[in-house]
C-alpha cells in the first residue's frame, strides 16, 4: 500500500508507461539535434508535451516553459538565475530544502534574506507582507507545505508582488496537477511576473527525472549551464531565445514523453476529479487517526484548500521506527522524518525526529485507507 505520493507518485496512469516505452523503443533520437525524420519526430513529440503542460497551467507562451530534471533543478534555476549578491529576497519558514539550501548558498554570496516565520506551521499573510520591501528582488514561496498540506495564498501574494513589481517564485511541487495553478491568472493579478517551478513526477504523474519551470515574459534568467542546444550552433555564446537558453544538453526525452502522456491523461480525467478523490482519502486518514489514542495530527483539517499529505506522530514512537513497522509488518509505504523541510519542523516543534507522513494518491483506495488506519491503531494499542 503505497502512501508516499508526496515523494513521487506511484503507480502512473497506464498511458505514461505505454508512451514512454513506445518512444524509447522506436523514436528516441536526439530531439532538435539532427534533421533526419526520426530526430524531427522526437522534436515534435517533445513540443507536443510542452504544449500539453502549457494548456494545463494556462501558459500562453509554451516556449517560456522549460524542461528540468526535477523540481529542485527548476527552483535552483529560478533562484540562481535571478538573484545576485546584495539583492533582498523574502521566503517562508515552510520551504523545502530545494528552496532553503540554494537561498542559504546565495546568502553566503551576499544575498539578504528574510524568512517569514510560520508559528505552529501556519502562514500569516500580514507577516509576509511586512517582510517585503521596495527593493525586494524576489519572493519565493511554496504553494502547499509538503509537511502539513497547508495551502499558501499565492494569488494574494501575486497581487501584492505585482503591485510592487516584485517577481514571485512559486514552488508548486505539491500542487501541480492537484490544485488550481493558472499562470495567466497569477500574472493577470496586477501584472505579476511569476516563476512556477514543479517536478513532473509528483502530482503531474510523469516519470522521475522530469520537471519544469515557467518563466513570465519580462524575466531574464542566467542559465545554470551553457552548452549545445541544436540551435545557432555557429555561435559560441548561449542563444537568447527560450526554451533553448535554459535547456542546454540532451533532454530526458523518454521522461518528457511520459510526462506529456501523463498531462494529457490529467487533462482528460480532470484535475478536479483527482483532487476530489484525494480529498476523500485525506479525510478518511485524518478522521481515522484523529480518534486514535496517542496520535497527534499536524496541519489544517481536511477541506477543499489542502494538499494530499497527512503528518502525524504516535506517542512513544520515533517516526522512523513506526514507519519501519508499518512497512515490514503491514506493507504500508510511507515517509518518516523531516521530509527535507527542517524549517517547517522547527515551526511545528517536531524537531529532531519529524513526523510520519502519509501521502495518498489518485490510485489509492478507501479500503487501503481503512487498512492503514487499522494498522496504526493496532500499533497504538
Ligand atoms: N519542493 C517541495 C515542496 C517538495 O515536496 C519537493 C519534493 O519532495 C521538492 C521541492 C523537490 O522536488 P524534486 O524531488 O523533484 O527535486
């Protein structure tokens, strides 16, 4: 019983396996590198995947959506591509290390960083707004906490950032494919320039090794790496146009083709269908555990504005020990510890052990939820 979908979703929709397998066996030439029909075909299929993801995110200029290896690379590209020594940036105390660590590295090079506290894991828009200054160069915030499932108000943040002309970086790792994430709507809010970073392998249901970054018009990023793009090869300078500027080197074409199939499947199935199902699974876990002696639950209660993670602790148990028992004795796969988000655990008061995190996905069932709750009740007993 796989309840670790916040780390990576499993299984994937059937068309993902079929598309990746067929492309890998018959069409996986290097896209954009040669002019033979196979390479052109690969280029077309990659472009199609980009258009599908652009449609899901309501991105009007698909070329501004660049492929990355994962969510971490998308976030690094946004942060390191924009921020310079002496700049001021604002972030939250709920961020994943994929945001925290690049920001810390940039701080060592002279970045001035304000981290807005989130006492008890709760984000307060007022403290966030207080931290923003006229010279702030970037606001970086997660959309959904990967520890508590709390949803942060990115639309309001975009409105304020737009007013002040500050770009907004959204870490959509736990929301893309699940919650409304609309690039045009965020940009429309007083002309906010946004960066949307996401893995392809979580809620978007694509293969591991995939991710994407959307870059609003008017934002110029310094590439993380320079190299071959298959375009303007006579020049030894990096091309200026997107996506090539930010996509040097051979792409993970097999993964991207799988991701394209996943996004098409999502568009057909309907994001709201997935969210409704996952909401019910989260509610089942929460309600089942709330009545269990010794259990402490973290984060907001189930509701429409929530991600698909349920973090908890059981009195007398280290999270790692409990997760091991759940895996070995009950065949439940979940994640214990800090979930790469030490700041969030500092806010919740759950350092050093962290929590046990159950993260249901679309392919989990009510019966599995009941079995997980029974297992935890049995251990508690
Ligand atoms: N941000 C959040 C909130 C996450 O939960 C994760 C992954 O767990 C990431 C960023 C990093 O994504 P990836 O593992 O694809 O690099």
